C-alpha cells in the first residue's frame, strides 16, 4: 500500500449510469501492486453497490452496528474479501460517498479496514440515519407532483394547474381541480409501496371525487432527470406562459421546501406507467374506518399501502400515457 498516495476516485455519475442500465461492473480503487486490494462493485442487475477489501490470513471483517450497513466475507478471484454493502436503497447516493471515504482512508492513509470503517462511520453517521431517508422521500414526492403538474398544465392550462396545486400549502390533498381532487404518491421501491400520512389523505372531500396517482421511479442513469433539472424545466414552462405563473410557481416551490441552492444530482426515470385509481378502490384507513373517540384522541397516523398488481381505472378523468419527468 502506498500510504500518502492520491485518494481513489469514482464519480457517482459513472456508478449511476451502470445502475440505470442495470449493468454489473467492478472498479479497482487500489493499484495492482498494493495490498490490500480494494475494489468497488456494482452488483448483477445494477441493483446494489459494495466495497470489497482484501483480508489477510488472520483478519476478519469488522462488525457494523448500523442497521443500514452490512459487512460480510466473500471470495473474489481466490482472495478473502470483506464486503461492505447497504440494505437501504434510499441511502445509496450517500452510501457511495461513504464507501469512497473508507477506500480513501485505506488506500491513501494506510489505515486498516476496521480503523478506516470506524472513522468513516463516526464522520458520516448523521447522513446514514433517518433524516436522509426522510429527505429522499420528500424529494421524490416533489418530483412526482411536478410531473403531474406538467400533465395538468397541458390539459387545463398553467393558471388553472398552479391554482389547483395545493400540496405545498399542506392542504388535505395535493391538487384541487374544478371537478375532483388529486393525491400523488411517489416511491422508489420495486413494489408499489406508498406511505400515507393521516386519516384524511385518502378521504374524499364531501361531494368531490378523489383520485390517486401512484408513481414508481427508478434510477435513470444518463437518461434520467434530477429534481433540479425538473424544477428548472417546470419553472421555465410556467414563466413562458406569463410572468404571474412563473412567480406563483416559485412561491409554491419555496413553500414545498425547495431552494435554488439545492444541488440534487440523483437522476430518476419512471419505472412504468403510473397507476390512476379512484379513492374508493384504494386500501386505506380513513375517518370512515374509526370511531369519533379514536379520531379525537389519535393525533397522528402513518401507514404503508401496497397497490402492486392493481390496474388503472378504466375511465379516469385524465390520462397519463407516455408519462415522463419534466
């Protein structure tokens, strides 16, 4: 090992390309003559990433106390290797940076694996906990709402679509259109698993039909769209309609938690056509399912529904054919 050598580099955009294309790849991060051998692995099908670090005869893989990080032993080219991987795809972007940090401490600083891993975990622990997963969930939700906003603008015009977008104002549903309400749910899981917040989110407003759009996104590689790019595209389209629409969109983005300084380089693409379902056809818990006593005393409800295998309604109020991110 050449202690003090330049830290290994592997850009996330390169990794994301292989993930988006579903391709496996192996990148050596240490020189051929150095020990231990350190490689970056993108698994079969491009669904996961891992760091492989060669173990000597008596060395064992370090123990990970983080629920999102798993370390085991594998055989690689006849060598005993420690494999560091994540069990939470929502953390994959930050996990890439963590792996590169571990590799840098081994290759450049000459630290043994257990020391390199321990130092890195202490430095990155804040990024490996729940706040990052929650932030990803929020960004995916905004991405889905912007995509649907573009569809509605094409159908009703930008003024009506922007007036209807009530999600940033924390209203009961994401869109309130003249004839119906609309709730948008976006996930990055392989199954149609979507989180519902509160008893009212799947509850139709009296006298107004509620429709739900369920979107699945997957990492898009070079052909995907980042949230930053989608924000810019939607803002340009609204401003091109008129100044008032551009101003209103900017206010809504701020209310939704977006700032122009956000640098989101994760690129996504729709996994398939979204599901469009009437609220009465969706499994859920609403005020109709609980007693008034429970509704008064239970202040917060959060649950996950699975609509995998459902088919879109035969006669929805609008279509999402050829759906794409802005």
